[in-house]
C-alpha cells in the first residue's frame, strides 16, 4: 500500500520532493497546492 502525499507549495523543495517521489512505487502524490 502506497503512502499518499500532498505537497504544499511547488517551489524548490516541493519540486525536489515531487521528482524524488516519481521514482518510488511506495509514494503517491495526490495533491499539489501552489
């Protein structure tokens, strides 16, 4: 079962978290609040 993650802010750190999570099957990005 994947962990559902929401990113609050798509700045430098938000983009890096998104890129890191793309390669992982255990993490689902469900929301991005910009």
